[in-house]
């Protein structure tokens, strides 16, 4: 949620500035019109607008993470620790992903604003400086992503050797993939939000399977 907040600040500054800042006239016009708003350039849009969408994605991911935390904590207080490792894996993966997206996104917004982005008035230099430590503090992103990989590979190995009903969301996704990978399920990602989520889950499990194969080969060597 903090990553969402700082990225939203950077995107807000950038979009407002780029909407007002005008530079160069339309080459296809007669030269009599006003200069084009910088945000109208496709080369600027492809850098900034995806970050606007990312800020929303981080918001809902953070909200879901909070709900998962409190749900798991409630189970732990009742003596059920089954989902604790899954919670650690998900939170570690999200910490790494979200802080990287926010840190890189702030810098992208600053650069998209040109020289004014480096000025003190934009606030992005200070925001960038304040946030740049996040990918390393409270768990270095290089290390915690390895913890995530180790966890999912371990779960994939276990389910491949002894198929069983998954007790966590991670296990459910992996098990569903093991049963459908030969059939190559078709997802209607153009019209169904649910299918988009399922397609990403299938892809994630597919990548885990290849990671598992690589881990087995390295252990043999």
C-alpha cells in the first residue's frame, strides 16, 4: 500500500505536468495550431500511462494482502498454522515486486518530465531519494525472491510426487496446472476478467514447473 501511495504521487505529478506542458507543433498540420501537449506523444504515453494502471494494481494487491494477513492471523490464533508459509511467500514476493515497480516508476516519471523533472519544484527528486532504499531494507529483494522460488519449487515437487487437494491458494493453482497442462486450456482474456486471472495463474505454475526441472538438474550435477 505504501508502494501504491508513492507511485501514485509520482504519476499524479507527471500526468499533470505533461498534460499542461506543450512542446513542438504537429508536423502533419499547417503550422498554425498550438504546440502539442507532451502527454499526447505516444513515446510518453507508453512510459507514464502504464504506471497509472500499476498504481491501481498495487492498491488492490495491497488490499488483498491485508485481508490475507488478517485471515491467516485469525487461523493462527486458533492453532491452524497451515497457511503461514504461504503468507510468508506471498508477502515476500509482493514486497519485492511492489518496491521495484514503485522505485523504477518514480524514476520513469521524473525522466518523462525532462529537465523539469529534476527540478526541486517537481518533488520527484526527493521522493526518489526517500524511496530508493525500499528494494533493499526490510528484506533485500534479491534474497526474498529466492525464498519465494524455493517455496513454490518445494510445493510443486510435493504435489508432483503425491497429488492431493491443496490446502493453500498456491497449492490449488499448482495442482490445477498439473491436471490441465497437457490439455492447454483456452482462456477468454479479451472479455473475461476471471479468465485473465486464471491465465496468469496457469502461466505462473508453468514457470514454476520449469524452475523445478532446472533445480532437479542442478542437484544431479
